[in-house]
C-alpha cells in the first residue's frame, strides 16, 4: 500500500483583521496533527495557495512552520502564489524564473507529479503547453508498475461550488488526452475548492482536498453569511492506494 496525506489552501498571511494570525494558527494545528501521527505516511502533499499574497515573508513563514513541525510537503503553486518568491524561498531556485513550477517526485511506492496550473495574475487555472509536455515526458519515463498521481491546484471539472467553478482549470480536454495515454495514472489530486470533493475525470478518480484556512459553503447550505465558513475546523485528506489498485480517501477534521 501507498499511504499519503493531502492538505491545501493554507493562505498564510490572509488579512481578516488579525494580520494572518488565524490562518497561521490553523496551519500549525494541521501540521502538528500530521507530525504527531503514530503511524507513518509515505508522503504529504500541499496542493497550492500556500501564501495569500505571494510575498517572500509568507513563504519564509511557511518554510519555518514546515521545519518546526518536521513536515516537508511536496508542493505545487495555486492562484494566490507567485512563482518568483515561491521558487526562491521554498525551492531555492531563481526568483527571476517566471516559468511554471513543475516538480516530479519518484518515491518507492508511487510517482507524484506536482503541476503548476496557475495563470500569473489570474484566479482561474490552465496547464500550459510547457507543463503538458513536461507531464507527458514524466509519465512516459515513470515506471508503469507503480501508480502515478497527477497533482495541481485547480480542479479541471465543475464542483458545483458557489464561485470556484468560474475560476477552475480550463483547457481540461488537453489534460485528459495526456493522462489517457498512460494506464499507470491512478488518480488526480487538487485543491482550490475549499471543500472536500470526490468525482471523476477522464475515467479516473479526482479528489479535491479541503481548505485549511476555510470551508466553502455549497449553494444548498445558504449564502447569508458569505460563501466561506471560517469556523468549521480544517481537514486533512488521507489517501490509500492498495494492492488491488484502488484509491480510497478518508477525511479527518482537526479540532
């Protein structure tokens, strides 16, 4: 089995009258829970919107929290992230490099491909030609006897939320063509939705992780207090890929 956790949408530095203290406290609770698990995880993923404004200070805070809790997640950027400081602070790269931040992780039990679906300066997402070519090459080179997971921030299908669908990932038919050529793709994982959601894409499981900073109210839950609930506890998604080739996801709240 391959067992891994996924968190998303920390939004460190979010301005809600507390200068980011609330977002930081929620992130610390989640990281502490991951660090304190009695069992071992094969990986931890963080699928974007690490920062709220994409500043160097927010990424330095993220790196500090990761180090303090001993949790070093595999990451990809979201629409609130900014490639230059993200790349420089979190990856030790060149801040002047504005190209997509794509990373491949070849672990013992799985291949995890962290794709950059961000469109600089925009809320919606799209995998550009460079990223799709990179993804095609990585999937072709990855061993086909272990699962590959394609990960990014923006969901490539509507999730029927109150405003996220308008800024989801577009051009998804191009992604479907790529993953459709590789039978060892076991699933797709994303964030951005601020609500746990499970559906399918291109005949594969698609799991959207809940947001750490807030939870999106769905239309049938009402809009009187706005689309985001800041009182519900943050959640973690725990994924299990078993020996029968089945992906199972469990969601756990962090009080």
